[in-house]
């Protein structure tokens, strides 16, 4: 199992369940998160909490042994638009794509043991999503963090706006669930409207504007109709489209 989900009292808890791999994001996890965001967006759940199994790592980012090509689809509020609050509960290592996922959550609860690292500048790989950080973080310190690849403590992440609350190690999920239950008890239409309007006031980077369209185009390319079109072209016949 790579992803666990449970729903209680209007709160959807999503857990990346690969502790032996420090919750690295492989193809199955990325696909599971994408489907979880879709499910959450249309379900009766009012708040989602995302965490990683154990306290050693929220996620160390992409699994180099099973590298997902569309990792950006796992990022909340990105490939799947959602007006419901999404909270990340992090501990230990929060690295690369794991840091991006946390950043694009609406709220981040971090244990004091959390260490945020974005090593892409050191390794020479970059998919562009983290480039939207100025909409949420203090520009200067966040830029320094991103372009140096240095580790950032939970306290420093709190100071620059990455983290909402810092808690004791091992308490991050309970703190996030407590907040989620409090929000879930409020009027859902008002909560969703506040988030929706707030997001519209933030600047949108070119990458953020492009990726949702990219997701739609990739779904078309991978659809039965897309494959039938390619086959029909190769076979020089009229395609039989089914709308799937």
C-alpha cells in the first residue's frame, strides 16, 4: 500500500504510506494523490489533511528508483482546483517535491523536527512548480532557501510564512486534525467562498496558469479516443471515437 485514506466527521485524512522509503513519491503515490484530490473536491468531506507515515519524513520527494513523470499532478490546489481547505501535517524531512506539496497546501502544521530542503538547484533538475513561491512566502528569504538548496528549520519556515504552526515532534497530525475538525464544524459554503476569493487575489505565475491546461491535454492524449486517433491515422482509416 502506498496511500491510505480515511474520512471521519467531514475530515479526509490522506497518508503517504512508504516509511521505509521515507515516503518518497513514486508513480503509484503520485497517481493516488491525484485521485485523492479529485475525490476530495467532489466529496462531502469539508477539510483534507495530508501527512506522511511516521515522524522521520513527510516526504523526501521523487523516488529515483520509480521516477514519476507527472509529479506536479500530486500537488494540491494545482492540477485539481479545490475550494476546500487542505492542511499538510509534516515532520522530519520535507524535501523537493515534498516541500512543493506542503507549500501548495493551504495550511502547514510542522513538528519542530521538520527540515525543509529544496535541492533542485544543487542537482540541476527543476519542474517549475516551486517558482510560484512568492505568492505565499517572504520573497528574499524564500528565494535564498530555494536557490542555495540549504536546509530550513521549522521555526525559520514559520517566520517566512511557509508554516502556520510549529508543534512538538509526533504531534503534527493531531494538531492538524484538531484544526481540521474546527474548520469542518463551520459553515462550508462560507469557508469555501473565503478560500476561493482569497486565492483569486493572489498572483498566478505562468507555470501555474499552464499546468492545469497541460493536465487536461495529457488526459486527452492518454484517453481511449486519443489512442484510437493515433491508430486510425497510422492505419489510414476513419477513427471511431467513443468519448472516453
